[in-house]
């Protein structure tokens, strides 16, 4: 019974870790959009950088929430 619980615990942690790869893709999309916008509007660099950093922070926060769930599953019981 304990082995089955461990298997499901590891399976749940692995499935929760999928959110980390999605966050990596999201960060890439944010900075790709930033570079495209910067190449079209170089005079708005400060405003665009502010928006890019805000998008990065929100995307990274979702990754940290996913990582927190992984750690709760692994070490919570």
C-alpha cells in the first residue's frame, strides 16, 4: 500500500512539473515579442522594457506556483 502511495505521489509531482516547461515557453514568447516591438519602435524602449519585465514576472510567478505544488506533493505528507 505504501509503495502505491509513493508511485502516485511521484506521478503527481511529475505531472505538476509540466507547468515549468510551459512557463519557459511563455518567457520566450514575452521576450520575442519585446524584441520585435523594440525593432519596430526603438524610441519606446523604456516603456517596452517595463511591459516585458512585467510579463516576465507574471510568467515566472506561475512557474513558481507550479514548483510549489511539486514540493507540496513530494514533501507535504
